[in-house]
C-alpha cells in the first residue's frame, strides 16, 4: 500500500526501503501499512500481539493508527520496547505515558503491558520477559536512533545473540543527547543514565516489522543502516536480516535534497 505514496523503493539484503518526500507522507504510509497488516492478521487469528516504540519519530504513524476506526483493538495485546530507570511515575518523559496518551488511551487495546521501571530490575525483567514470551509477537513498530540503536540497544550494549528478552542497560552519550535534541529533556544532565530495553532478538522475533525514521538528524544512521557492515557498531543493520521488515524514510533522513 505504501508504494502508492513512495517516491522510491529499494531492497537492501532482505530489508525493504520506501522513500517519501516528507515525514507526513512517511507516517501516513507506515500507518496504513500497519493497519492493513493488523486487519489481515485479525481476519484469520483470534488476537495479535504488538510492540510499539515511543519516540517523536512515531507520532504520525500512531496518529494514523488511532484514527482508523476499522481496527478491532479489543483483540490486540500491546507492549512497548523500553523505559527509563529512575524517573518518577508521573514524569512526562516516561515512554509508557507517551504511548498511553498518543495511542493506548484512545483505542483501548484488549491488554496493555507496560514496563514498570519502579520495580526491581531483576523482578521486572523476569515479569516482562515472561509476558513477552507467552506467545509469538506479530507486529513491531520501531524507529532507529541517531547512533543506530533500536529500542535502547546502543552500540556498547547491543547483542545480536542476546539470550535475554529484556535487560537493563547504561545509555551512551549519543543516545542521551538525542533525547535533548528531540526536545524530551531540557539538558543532557537531566536525561536518565539507565533504562530497561527489549533486546535485539526480542524485537526481531516479531513476524512483521515497520521501522519509521524521518528527519535530518537520522541521515547518518540511515546511511549506515543501508550501506555499512551488519554489526553491533550500528545495531539497526540487524534489520537487513529480518525476513519482513520495511524501513520508511523521508528525503531528509535518506539524503535527498
């Protein structure tokens, strides 16, 4: 469906790439594709399980999903992929709050499983990992960070063969600076130093991945994702080995002036 709006498409290894003029067209197309896949899966399954990223790059996709009245959200179980450690429960920067405000509170999924970073780290990793592994994941909506991270798998902690489903990580400086660049925190020092994140194998276990990456600050990460070696030096290169992942980019992130 997105090919109708795309100005260019290509394939890099197994990764499908769709290029759009701007982030609005990108988000609309990605949202339409995700919605179509949801409806297709629900036409032959009793329910599906989805993982969502919480980031400004996802705004247009989430808006598109929220306004689609044909999706039966009561048959969807929703997860998210990362959460800061150390923020108060009512902090506006919490990723759980971001997704509740922009999607979950609007569409009321049948079940929403939020990462509780106020729990003990071991306890929460055990609890949330258990929920994730109860059944296969059908759809993952994700982005790519400026340093090539997916979720909070920054290069120093990324592991393509991670045995865990979720783990605690220390955020690298590039990742923390991105949170300031995105307008989520006023200063670098205000950004938490640690987070809980789904691991790369947990994310790639999803049957269908939709990766939305708009904006000029992501141009280097997109270039490395498409043209660099598949390596934890740029964790998003792992997407090139997934059997059904589409990368949505705009002129700014793809590098068309």
